[in-house]
C-alpha cells in the first residue's frame, strides 16, 4: 500500500493539518526568498554605494508581528482539536493490549486470544493499550496515521476506526536494539463478519486475510486452571514459552530442577531452580538474572496463593 493511503478515521484530519502547515511553510519560503532576492538586486552596492539609515515603519512592523502570530494560533487550534479527538476514545471501542518487546509485537484480545498480527474489523473502533516489556518502542501504523511511544513502566494508548480493507505495516519508530529493523508486524483489516467468525471461532483457525495459522505471542497453551489464569492475566506467556521455544525470558519447559547460571550483585553463580529460586525470580526479578537473557522482567504483584499456584504449575511443565 502507498504511504499516503488513508485507512482510518484519523488519517484525513492528520493529513489536512500536515498539508495546511506544509503549504503555509512553502508559501512563506517562496515569499521571503523572493523578497530577499529582490532586495539583493535593488539595494546592491553598485546602486547604493553609500548606506542610508532607515527609520521604523509601524504599519510594516505590526503586519509582520500580527500575521505570524495569527497563523501560529490557527495551526495550534487545528493541532489541538485533532489531538483532543484522538485521545477521546468511543465507549464501544474494543480494547486490545499491545505488548512491545525486543524485537516483536504481540496483541492480546478481550477473550484472551493472542496473536503477532493485529486483526481488525472494518468500521469498528478499537483502543490499543500500549505496554513495553523492556525498552522504549514507538508504535506506528503509517496508513492509519497513528504513532505513539511505548514506554516501560507506563501505559499509553491510542484509538482509531479502520476504514479500508487490507493489510498495513506496523513498525517501531524508536531504535530499540540491534534488531530494531526487524520489529515489524501487520494490521489486517477484514469485514465484520469475517472478524467475528475468527474471534468467536476456533483458536487454531487461520488469521483472517492472511491464510496463515494464528500464532501465539510466545506460546498457545491449552491448559486451564487458576495458575494459567494468573499467567495470562500478568502476561507471563508473552515472554516465557511452555514448549521450549526461544523467547525474551527462559522457557518454563523443564525449568524446575535444572541448574542455571545467573548474574547477581556478587557476580555469576550456578543455582538450582527450586521453589525458593522461583519465588525470588518472581518477587525480585532484577536481583538474579539468568545469563543470556535481558533484565526485562518487571516486578509482578502476586498473592501468596497465586505465587504457590504458579510454582506448582511450572513443576508440571515437562
């Protein structure tokens, strides 16, 4: 799709403000440059070998002071009203959680489904709750004219209504590490009926509009129970897999009972993954970091019961 494709309700107003400022800047560039060139020839040294004092002109000074001030206020008005519109989320917007981590995007829907591509229904507003699991990222969909910073430890959001069917690039606009250029995904806009069939249908069904299997963010566990509910609620499965696949954090598969090398304040050491180690890793994740993994895990608030349930669950992942 061309960069100038307008595929959301926000695109038209954003483009209008941009083109207004661009046209105004171009007009002033041409006008000021033309006057400068005119003065260079009219008042060059050959024609006026002796300089003369020029007294102030109240009318001219008023015009060149008031005119830019009015134009700046007009630009501010249009920019502010558009900003207010883009921050006022409709009540019927579907809320989707966007998790950013080096170097991928993942999307969690209200029904718990997780994907690595953003699936959207045509004409239906969505609110994206933006979260970073490691460093600062920038969530950008050019065709939607949507760009928001994703900052660790803070929650940001954006919203829009898709207005055009198709597949559109999602990019990260902040240099977030060595594989920053690979942090891309797709926003796929499909008819409402197709979206509903996918959303309420088989979790293993192909993603609408792509024909590819629906990928999970880091795993697609089928297990149920209180521990799994906690893991999903806290987004643990975004960074830890259950099947041994590589993710941001160590896999839960065969984790319990193995030995790991961790980096601690007193240096590197080998430890056994037991109940105490898992409790420390969950309560204070930054104290002992497994070698080869980034210190990206945030502090997670769990009750004693939830902590016990998660540890007992990890023991069962073989």
